[in-house]
């Protein structure tokens, strides 16, 4: 074990990442895809140049499936996976300290996290023959047999409760919660974990979620690293072997569609702060929408391109109303929010709002100029290699291809898709998706 620790401490993982960047910064990888007998879908990019492997395992078990009175269940379940594993056969139980030490001994890592649509498990390990099988076996135990100890959950619940109370003192938190609730209404995308929902969650709820949603047949597994297809297939089987097989893998309940807004809402929340927090927006679009590239390019021009965007020019540079202003879409399996956000002096909030709304309305009506479109394409295409310049970033892209069912040549055609977007397509896409006269506006901290 000391040898293994010395290897890890020598910085080999960091060196491997640097080599990957140097060798693959401009490469567009080939993605292999197959489905195992269990129903698990596997996506592999072989990268034999360095002895490293990154794996992501995704399940449809994100926060959108949380019961209304237990919002936060997916997030805390993912967090509790690392709290220990049960004894199985000849393998002894491991508490959270023993589990952490086991990963340190291997110079590898495994963790879980939950977003709004999916629960994700991530393994990173070197692929040396004396390390890879041990890391895969340990990951299989943590994935398949978490112990969910109640004592650890009670401790974590107190920590989370304190964090929630502290967050509730921040104007940004208050604005975000009010915005989500107004934009999404009764849809789960609008739910936020609170002290009340946290108090109802038990380890029995975590085990129930695991039994119903974390099954091999529901897994989408993405791998990037120095393994062959045969090795990848075998290690995925090992990783998923300890999970419950389920009864025929019946489809999970459908999630309702996000409903469009029918009218504008203006929400003002008093708060004594040096800066007013301003959010403007509405439901946007799903990731599968055919307008994706037109909206991606258009949003870069409107407010996603930093200081080069229209919003920044009008709100920040010309009028000095805010140091930073942005726009963003957040597409997912459902229609995520379109958001314009800024902070400004409380006495300037109304003027900043007026300018931001005017910029948005003009952009939706008229679309971008030819010069803006050219500059956006150049920046997006020029920055494309940075989306692939590390094992982790490449894995993120492969996992998104897997999760959203995108074409396997998606990365091959990405730059062509961006380059082919026209100004008319941007204008038409924005007019289909956005209604400036039906937006939610939230202002926290403005002077009356």
C-alpha cells in the first residue's frame, strides 16, 4: 500500500492530465456505444496514451423525482453514499473513515452527486494492473451496497440545516428561490430544499430511492481512458454487479412538462443590502430542442459572452449600472429556465431593469447583426478545444451525449453546426422560445 500511496503522491495523476491535454487538445474522439445484457448503456472513448480512467454512471434519479415534502432527497442520498458500505459475503463493512482511507490507499477517487435530472457517480483511477481491479471492486461496493448509517445522517442533517439557515440570510439565495418558484410553479424544477423538507427525510427514504431508481438497467455509463472495449465491458459489469436487478425495469413515472408563463410577474422583496439582486426570465427549452445551436449562438451574443455581449455593453459599459450582467439558458430533460441576472445599487435597480428588458426585447425582435454573429461564431469555435482539453471535460461531453441521446458524431459536427447558424435562424429561434412581455422579474433589495 505504501508503494501505491507513493505513486499517487508523486503527482502521476497530474502529469497524466497534462499529457492528455497536450496530446488531445484538438482531437475529436471516436465514441463506441453498446448495451449490455442488463440493459446498461455504455459509451467509451479509448485514450491509451496515459494510464488513467474516468468513469461516470448516470441514473434518472435527480431532484425532479423528489417527493414534494422531501425535496433534497436525491442530493442527500448521493452525499450519503460515501458514508460507508455494508458487509457482503467475506467483505467486511467499512465506515466512512475506512472507506476514505481505502480510496487514499489506491490513489483513486469515487463520489456521487445529484442534479435536477440525474444522479451521477464518478470514478477516477490509474489503470495499472495492480490498481484498476481494486479500484473497480471498491467502487462497485460503494455504488451497490451503501450502508446509509443513521448516525451519520443525523450529523449531516444538522450540518445541512445550519447551511440552509445561513444561506437564507443571503439576498442571492432569496432571489433564486423566488425566481424558481415563479418560473416553474408546481413543476419539480421549481422546488428547493428547505429546513422543513430536510426534516422529513430518513435513511429509509434513501434506501427506497436506491432500490427503485439505481438499477443496472437504468444506467448510462461513460468511460474515457486507457482501456479496451473488452476491458470496459467487463469493468462496467463489475461496477453494476452489486446493484439490485429490479423487476423487469419498469419505466419510471413520467414527469410533467414545464408549463409556459401566461403573464408577467414583478416580485419585489425588501432586503437591507449594498446591492440589489435582479433576475428576469421564464421557462426556456429542452436540451433535445432542434433550435439548440441557434439558441446557443444567440445567447452568447445577448448575454452569455461576458464583456463582449449586448447586455454587458448596454448595462455595464455604456451606463455603469452593474459590474456584471449575463443571460443563460439551462436546458435539461425538461425546459430549464432562461435567465438574465445582474446586481446593481438599490437606487439603480429600476433603470437597470428597464435597460435589460429593452435589450432583450430588441434582440428577440431583430436578432443579431452580421458582425455580432461572426464574432460569436469565431469565439465559440475557437474555444471548442477547451471543451475537450482534459479527461474530465471529455468525459462530461461523452456523458451528456449518453444522457441526452445525442448522435455519436456530435463532437465531430459541433463546429459545423455552430458555423451554419444564420442570423435569421437565431431571430426565429428566440421568437419561438421567449416572450419578453411574459417574464418573471425578481428584485431583492431595491429601494422603494
